[in-house]
C-alpha cells in the first residue's frame, strides 16, 4: 500500500480525492488544524487524520517521512493569498525535497500568470514558481472551475435563482470551461502511475466552454427556476462585488471580478491527460441540481 500525504483534504476537491485514494487502497494522511472540519472523512478505512499546522515547515518535514507522494490542494477564493497560494507551495516543495518524497503533485488554477489582473491568479502563479524552484519534478494541474455535487458554483446559482425574481449578474460574458470533479480526481490519481508526468503542467477542462450568463441560465433551467438575467457593466460589477464583501460569506469579491477578466478556458484541442475523456456538464449537473 502506498502512503499519500494529502494537504488541503478538507475541501470540495480534497474530500473527493481522499475518497478515491482510500478506495484504491492508498493510505492517506490528512493533516488539519480543525479536526471537526474533516470528521466526515474519518469513516474512510485507510485515512489517517492528524492535527497539524501545514504552514510550519518543520511540521511538514515530519509529516512527509515515509510518504510515497504528496498532493497539495490548498486554495482559497478570498483571504491571505500570499500566505496560502504563494508561500505554502514553496514550503511544501522544500519539505518534500528534504524528505526525499518521490512524487509531488500540486493543483493550481487555469489562467494563473504573473501578470494576471487579480491577486488570486498572480498568487497561484507565484506558488507554481516557488514549487518548481524547490522541486522541479513536481506535476502541476490547472483546472478551470470545478463542478459536481456539493460544489459552490452551479449549486450556488441554483440556490440564488430559487429566491431571486431577476438576477443582476456581474461579468456575465466571462468564459469558463467547467470540468467535473471526478475527472480532476481521475487525472491526479492517474498521474501517480505515469512517470512521464514528472515536471509537467496539465490544464484540465471539460469538453465545452460557456459564458457565465449561459451557465447561470442553465442552472436555473435544470433546477426548475429560470429567471431573467441582467448582465452588469464592469463598473456595476465591481460595485456589486464591493457590497458583497460586507456579507459574512459573500459569494463574490472585487478580486473575483478581476479574475473573470481572463477567460478560464483551455487551448483549442486540449484534452485531459492519460487518455481520460472529459465528461460533459449536461451529463452530470441535472443529477444534483434538479432536486
């Protein structure tokens, strides 16, 4: 049985990946500072939950002893991007190299670039650079927006459409190429059996790209709550996001608006790696939105 250290296993993608790894007989170690956030994974037969602060390099080095691979998933949509996206991957990579861990996998974001318009995308690019500087053989994945049961994307819009008679939509023309969470998980797990993936970066997208307006309209149609959508100009998009920043769990920030100025789509003809076939949004979304 191979030992996997999964950093960032408490979230949407981490939960799905931990479940897949455990079902494939990997021994998965899940570090967390808040054990209650990961209690739902304690039922996995080969998952080990440990209390740890992954921002501490000495702790990371200790956690990596005896691991066959480390998978880095930590990501946030608002907060301290520098600490989480830029500094932490470098710490993980240095600890993995010091512990002589054979494989390091990292999930970043599509359109990450040093000259991107948002702090989110720039910090993601900085994290990739720090990771590669310390561990050049790392494998990096860059997914577009990820959808699936329990997501905070289509599910969020479907919930909003249930209560809003009309939707004033920021960045309605922003483009995404949504990828199913199970396809992302499959690509990450498959890379462990493909040594040629060392040092490679893989964009991950579904088979079709959409405008945000199209995606929101589809969520309304499938959930049974179609609503008129009014696309906001850029100035009003920033104003809407600014107001949402005052909400405890506001769905949008001004930095999100800046991120959406860059299309989150893969190059034409891009396919999933390792012979995997991308699953259409329309084959999955009705199963968890129509209820």
